[in-house]
C-alpha cells in the first residue's frame, strides 16, 4: 500500500430532534458520535463505533499513514436515530468506493452501494477530495 496523508472527516446533523456530531480521525480505530444534551449545555458520547471489524470486512478503508501506523478512511454520511422499537438506529458510512449501512444496535453492516473496482483503484471517494465528504439526507415517502 502507498503511504498517504491522513484526512479528517466530520458529520453534523439532526435526527428525531437530536443534534449529533461525529468526527473520523483516521489514526483512531474508534469513531465517537456525540449528541447535544437536551438543555444544550454540552455534548456527550451517544455511540462509540469500533472501526476495526469494519476494516477487516472492507480492507480498502485501511492504509498506511505517513506516521507508519494504520489509517482508517471512512466518513459519516448520515445518522438515522429511531426512537421507536420497530427499527434500529444506524449510520450511513462512506468508504473508498462503497457506501455501507452500519446498525448502531447490533453492530452489523452491509453494503448499500458499490461504486466498482475502477473507482476504488482511482481513489475517487468523496472523503479524499472534500473535508465535508458525502452529504446525505433522510427521505420518507
């Protein structure tokens, strides 16, 4: 693998009346999703995601960083929080060349969209050329 410079990716959004913030630090194997307290006095960790199991299933998200450690290339595109018990809350994560659904309750994941090997080879993932990464919005019909 080529040695790459690391990239930060952040997410800021609302779901079910709750404000969330997440930042992916490529050298950190965990991703924290913060939620604003109901009295707006500060943030607390709502979800903590271990990126290692995901990177084992999707090795394209791991690469060698400039400091000779491992780097995790992922971006949070959307967080959907559910307050009912019919569905689990989930994240939509962007990896190089793929979009995945990550269930925050049972920690399962699945591919939503695969952009193909060509995009993976050319590294055209949005988290490479934009700090904002992929933007997504929930849609209900």
